[in-house]
C-alpha cells in the first residue's frame, strides 16, 4: 500500500488535494493511505516552500497547488 | 480607459432607471454600478495576467537569490520580492522555514513576510482603480518601507533567538543543501492558462461578496453622507483618529476588497489621507488568525513584538501623511 502525505498548514487547498488523491486512487482501484500533515518540522525536513505538497513513499512529488488528475495517476503508479 | 465605466453607470442610472443625477439615491446607484463593474473588470483581467506571469516565478528561486546576496541589499530585495510575489497566507510557515533553513537572516525573511500581505495584488489593483495612481504609489512605497525597517529592527534585536528551538537549529545549521528540490520544468501556455484560471476562480470565489458589500456601503456613504462630513465633524487630522483607524482595521481582516470602496467614499467625505491609508494597511495586513499560525515557528514574545511593530508603524505613517498632506 502506498503511503501518501499531504503537507500544508490546514488550508482549503490541502484538504481538497487529500480528497482528490483518495478519489483518484479509489477510481483506479489502488490501495493508498492518505494522511494530512501540518507539522512544521516535517515541512522543513522535505524543504517544501509552497503548499499543498504531496509526499509519496517519503519522496516529494508535487508542491504549490492542487495536482491535476493526470499527475496524481502518474505518481500513484 | 476606465471612464467607460462612468459612462456605463451614467447611462444605466440616469437614462435606463431615469434617476435624478442630483438626488442622493441617484448618486448612490451611480457609485454602485460604476465601482462594481470597474472592480470586477480589473480583477478578472489583471489577476489572470498576473497569474500567467507568476506561473514561472517560484519561491525557491526567490530564496536562492536572497541567500546569495549581501545583507543590506537583502532587506530591500526581501521587501521587493514580498511585494511582487503574492502567496497564500497558509504558505507563510513553509516560506519562513525555507528561508530560515537557507541561512537567510530572520530580518530579511520578515521583510518579505511583512511586505507581502500589505502589498497584495487585489488591494493594489483596487486602489489603482478607485483612488488613483498617486495614492497607490504612496501606499506601495510606505508598505515596502515598513517591511524594510521592520526587518532591520528585528535583526537588530536578534530576533532569531526568539524562534522556536527547531527553527533556530535549522537556521544555525543552514541546512539548505539538504533540502529536496523539485526540478522545475518549463511550463507550456496551456499549463500557464490552467494555473491562471484556477487562481482567478479561487480569488473571485473568495472576494465577490465583499465587493458587493463594500461597494454597497461605499455607495450609501457616497450618496447619503454630505461631502466633507468628516472634515467638519472630526476636525482635520485629530491625532487619535489614526490609532483608532488602525485598531478598527484589525477585525476587518481579509475584507480588503470590501474596505477599499468604502475608503474611496471616506476620502471624498474629507477623511484625511494618512488616517485612511493607516486604516487600509491595518485591514489588509494585521490579522490575528495569520499571526497565530506563525506561533508554530516563533515564540509569543517575538509574535507580540512583530504585531506591535506593525500597529505602531501604521500609526506613525498615518500621522506623518496627515502632517504632509494637511495643505
């Protein structure tokens, strides 16, 4: 199962990003575990400067916006 | 170019609705039509254009630039970047940490973070459209000066000692080289367009109701409050009117869109320029919710210092402008 973290300090875009990733994963039948993380330490550790940012299996895949569906499908596979 | 909106309002108010141009109702309706059409036109056009350009301006580049350059120049650049890089208030923490862990002094980072909300694109566009370019330029220069002076002061008192321990550690280690980098690819026009469209819809969905509320109140003041009412009733530039305006602006946070059309009326009704601009800055930039967020990277003491610094500088600027523009 893929471990997906959405980093961001509780803005509306972060919540939407997490929901969208879950929905895309459900559509594709991929098992994922999506969590939101607002901890400044984690954000610092990944060097993220614009949120929402998406971490898949501990790797930074996207930052600064709600990713589009094609991009999500790409990093889920 | 913007006079087309005056003509549109003339036609709708006086010809179509056949209202009397000397009546209070007629003036209020005219103000409402002219301002709402003008604001929405400016916002839709300019936010889209700005977002197209902004798609390629990323915050990582700003950080790398600031980290490389010398300190005294840094405050000016921090403030300049703050003015031209609009960013969501929820990004202030990642930006703060990113800058700090790149070894950029706290004062320069704060020059960026203080200037950024004061000079945001919506506020500047509305000032430009409603109260004219002279006042807009004064507003921008004052906003940048506050960012620069604030930054210099924070470094002078060694504000980094008042950061949360993990943030201080990151600053001392300047762990810049360890940070992951997203490889930025060149964006196609379609990607820029998509980015700009999302941005525009996001901003519009947040502010449209404040435009109507603000212009509505502004129109009511415009039509029903006699000209120069403030000048006659408050006297010109009473000293306490400025701190009052600053305090009144704090709870109005995030409603800059609603406040600026009211300001337009207030200036016409004789509210002094300094008082009006102090009120505007306080509304746009001094927000409790945003400050509470910064608690995650700073101690209460530093937060209190910065908040006081902002309120004091808005007040000082208000007084200064009232003295200069008294004639």
